[in-house]
């Protein structure tokens, strides 16, 4: 078994580096395309796509690249897959996280988390239960025991998987990254209490689209009111040393997002066509 960190996103955050991700539809074609990219991880987008566990399973499998694994000596995919589930925090649909984790996800992104209760339920769903005497008992795990497909996908024995299938950084050996999305004013108001009361939150992601809707400036990403709300989230994350992710990073704002201190940059997927680019250059048409 490789002793290296399996979760590439956690690896970057542990090193103090800025991690990069992109949204990935739950399709075989997208997984193949992302498998050879330089992203640290991908967020398989199931919130706004139909929930299909079998399609998700195929996406995981086609993200594996045997040549990369052989060359790197690591049993983990070169690009770490995490899953954004459809259910909002208030719905407490832990079963979606259970299914994604059982298929091999290295993390869960929870949309619309607004309260301590919702944050606790999210982290609990990513953990197996323990006795009260366990030093890392809280938040009490509520994940059901059915991770054989996950251990196979991770390249571990069952017992090895159990030792690593916990949330980071609560468990320093954990390989599961639980990301809570703050997407409304209520969530901002409760964020300090969430981070104070609920251990195991690996990162916070700002849902700037939904937040902008509530603020009355839908998708006006440079509006002062939205930027101020995002700054509040970032400040609270820094206060508790919890990484904050920016969900929409492009060429127009990547420098600002980096300078503002976001620890995870979710970049728009890019495709390059070198032959086409070269042909256009030769034809005097540029790129």
C-alpha cells in the first residue's frame, strides 16, 4: 500500500498550497477528458444533474488512468474525485453522501448549509460510528457500513480503508474532504458557530450564485454587496484556519481570487486543440 497521501486536494492543503478543481459532469466522456489534466481534483456535479449512482460509478472508473498509476507509483487517481450531492443541508439526505462514498468518492460537497445542525449532519454522514470513549467520537458517525466497492476503488484492503475513510483534518490520517457550501445570509451569520461547534469541516465553498440571488444582484459577481459577503466568509474561514474555496474562477478574476487568499480555486474547464490552434496560426487567424 502506498504511504503517500491519496487525496490530492488534501495533499495540497496540508502543504499550504492552493488547490485547483473544476466541475465535471457525471459522464464517462468527461471523466476520460479530466483524467490527464493537471487539476488536483474534480467536483463531480450531481446537484444540478439527475442523481444516477451507476453513472457516478462509471465516472469514477473512467477517471482512472493505468499508465499514470504505473508511472506515479500511487494507487490513487491522478485527479481526485469528490461529489457535489443534490440535497441541500436542510434536507439532511445523508443517504446520497453514503452512496457516493461507498462508490469511492474522496469527499462530499454539501450545498446550502446554513445552521450548526445541518453542518453536524453533513460531517456525521461522512464518518463511521464510534464509541463515546473514542478520542475522535464527535461528530458521531452515521455512515452505514457498505464500503467494499470504495476500498477496491481506493486500492486498499477493507481494514486499510476503514483507517483512512474519515474526515480530514479532524483525523490527520483521514482521506475524506467534507466541504460545506455557504450560499445564504443565514449561513454567513451562523458560520462562526458552525466552525466552532462542528469538527471535521475540511473546507468552506462560497455559493456566490445563490448568494447573489438572495442579495438581489443575481450573478452580478462584481457587485459590492456580493463581494462584501464573500469577504465576510473568507475572513471567518481564515479566523478558524479553514480553507475557503472560490467556485467560479476564470481568466477575468483568477489573479484577484489568488491574491484574496482563497485556498481552493474552482476553475472553468478548458480544452485545448493544438492542431487546430496551429492551423489557425498558419492561416493568420490567431488562436
